């Protein structure tokens, strides 16, 4: 029972006091000790910040306890489960607002009413159901819906009259609004996913006599971007030369509304009044990256850190930029500074894992990814850890974390690709093909996903699958006729379809394109030898089999070397009369390139 667990009791008291961040921290510690406790997951669902996180917690609780009524009802209200005809949970004590609500005319309408409510009513309903089941009434959480994600670094600015402040940064559990979601913006290349943690806006303690400033901050924290923009515009117009912070907030609001031109104008007005306002430089950099992920924003990020060397978010943003531009060591240098200024930020470990992975330091990448993954509600950590596990050969662990990730981020092609690799290594070809097919559908022009899909189709050794592989490869082959991988797999598909002559020319092109004495060279050579043998071109076939028989150790499977010797013997064994040479056996299995 909850009463027997002092830490759980402390978390519940924090929820009653509206301290969701404190409750979340306690519950996360409890789950590290006992991750199979559905009660902890139920209460964590009341402490997290957005519907995806709540659904994750409630589904975990329901998986651990299929009879858990609170979890089931919460998922129904979130739209994750189909509603059922159930009796409403009766509260032990009527709520103060109950008398103000109109009495329903029919029970069915009463039972289904929460499903028709949006925003505030939805989240309040989840909280009430959880509290009713656990016997804890009275706390008011989720009294308003704030579209925020996970805890983020909070900036504390101690302002001087000219706004050139000494800034200190600490990591707190203060939630912040999410960054703008810009339609058509591709996934950043630095980590191939959109960041879940988001930078906290600059909170400047500059006194403003205008009530609109306070109202603007409230609207901003609640994610009401239109209202926030209206209030901060009033402040900026009224404050004249003392409105750098208002212009900055105005730029942030416009950015979240997708109004890039107006956001850029507001940021520049903020910098015109205060050239040392570092977050405004970062805001401009993010705007450019939203429009063009390959934009060079190094100057803007450098200016931000020159203006304020203690601005932790600036180092974090520059680390992201350097990861996108293949500078993992530079990113690690910035992350060292960010770690000192944003103590406890899981984003530092998340980006460190990416940097170490790019440098090929798998132990360090795994350690950093596991640290980031300690926050079990941080979805990007699942993906990074899965990628590291695939690279480290820990395929079962990769399958687990990536399966969880794609359930909540089904739009992420890269995660499906790594999941397919894990399934393939675990001997699960059907699941691997399903995953990589989804990756290829999400990113049709991603060559790696396409080739893995083709490889899995050809591995079925089925003419229909081979024809499908050929159909996938043909448009690519027309664009690059000399590509060794495309020619190799085209040859494999044609060979399976019995089109041996066409297959020969594809394998021949792959041999010419490959570097000598490499694995890819001997793979193409092996299949060229197979086609020459089928075509009864014996002298040329003998030369290829001889080269395969004398390949350096480690380049080919032992079965290929033995098969090559058998073919050489068969080709030059004296016979009573000339006769065509039939292949000795089915070609040996080809190792994965």
C-alpha cells in the first residue's frame, strides 16, 4: 500500500502540493529500484509533462497489472484504448466545482462526457481517476494543460539596469515549452532525431510596470503562443528602449508559431537594444537551422558565447551544431563546458553518446547513453542506446529499447533501420524485413535502408521476392551504373531469377568497381565465377575459382575456398569426351556484406 512506502508518500505529497518535478524525481528513483511496480508508474503518469509520456507510463502500469483500473481508464481518456461501458469512479469527497457543473440527463452521456472534453478536462479526468483509485483526494494537479516536455536547464539571470547581467545556470526540473515544430523540417543529421529536451527561455528579472509583461510570461509558460506574442508586443511598444527581454520573448513566441520572419525581426530588435543578450543569438541560429539544417550558424553561436561565456545553452547548441558537421571532438569540448554550467542535464550525456559513437569509442558511448537513459521517460535516450547496442553487438538489448522507441516515434526511419539490424542479427528475418521496409517507406531515398531491404528479400531465395528486389534496385541502378553495391545486388536478384547472362555483367561491373583484396571484391568474384560456370565459360571460370581458392585468410568463408577447389578439379579432370560442366552444388551461402 502507498502508506507503507515513505518515498512514495513523499512523492504523493509533492503531487498534492503541485510540485510535479519533485514527485517525478522521487518516482524515477523508485522505479530504478523496482521497475515492475505498477503503482509507481501510475503516479509517475501524474508527474510527467505531455500526453506521450503519460501514455507510456500508463501502458507500462497496465502491462504489469492488466487489471489495473486506473491505468485502463487513464488510457481511455487519452484516446489510447477504446472506451467501455463502465461505471464512473465515485469520489469519496465531492469536488468544490462539482456543484457548478450541470447535472447530466442520462447516465450514458455522463459516462462518455470525458471523452468529448479536450485539453484541461482530459488531463483533469486522468488525475481524478488515479487519485480516486489510490484513495488520495484533494490534490489539484493537471489543473491546466501545458504543452511541455521534459525537465530542462533553467536560466537564472540577475539583471543590472542595462540588462548586461552576470548569469548563473543550474539544471532544475522546471519544465519549458517545446521548440517550434516547423512543417517540412527534416530530422537533424547530428543525431537523426528531434530533441525532446528543449532550452529554457531566458527569464530576465527586469522590472516592468506594465501588467502585460507578467501576463505574457504566464501565457508563454502555458504554451499560449498567440497570447504571449500579443502581450510582449504591447510591452515592447510601451517600454521603448528598455525592452530587450520583451523582444526576445516575442521572438521565441513567433518562432513557436512558425513565423520565422517576424521571429528574426524580434530577435534582432532585442540585440539592437542589448548586444550582449546571448539567447537572442541562439534564437537566430535555431531559426536558420529550422529553414536549412545545413546552414552555417557557427558565427551566431560564437557570438552568443562571446557575449556570455556562462551561457550553458549556448555550449549545448554549439555541440549539436558540431555533431551535425562531423566535429565530434569539438562537440565534446563544448559538452564539457555545458556539463559544468548545466549540472545534471541528461542532454549532455545524450550528446556525448553521439559524439563518442562518431569517434568509434563504443565503451564511452555506451556509458554516456546509459546515463542519459536513467531518465526512463527520455525517449531520445532509447534510440541512442539502441544504436550503441547495435554497434556493440548487443542485439537483444538493442531490440528491446528500439522497439519501445518506435512505438512512440513511428516516424523515425533510422530507428527502424537499426531495429531491423538487431532482428537480422538475432535470426529474425521476418521482423527484420518488416522493420526495414518501414524505414525505406519513411525515407525512400536512403540507400542503406534500401540495400538492407533488398538483401533480406534475396535471402528468402524466392523468385517473387527476387523480382521485388529487382524492382526496387532498377531505378537506383539507372542513376549510378558503376556503383559496386547496386551492381552486386542486381546480379544476385538476376541470378535467382535465372537470368544468368545479365547477372554476369552485373557481377563483372562489381568486381571492376571494388578494391582488390577486399571482402566486397571476393564476394563479387565468387558470384561471377558462379555465373561463368553456369554459362560454361570454363577458362574464365577457372581463373576466378583459382583466385578465390588463394584468397587471403579472413576474406572468404572456408566453404567458398573448398567449393573453389572442387570446381577447379572438375573443370580439368579428364573425361572420355567433351561434355558441359554442371555446377557441383547449390552456391554456398553468402555472408552479409
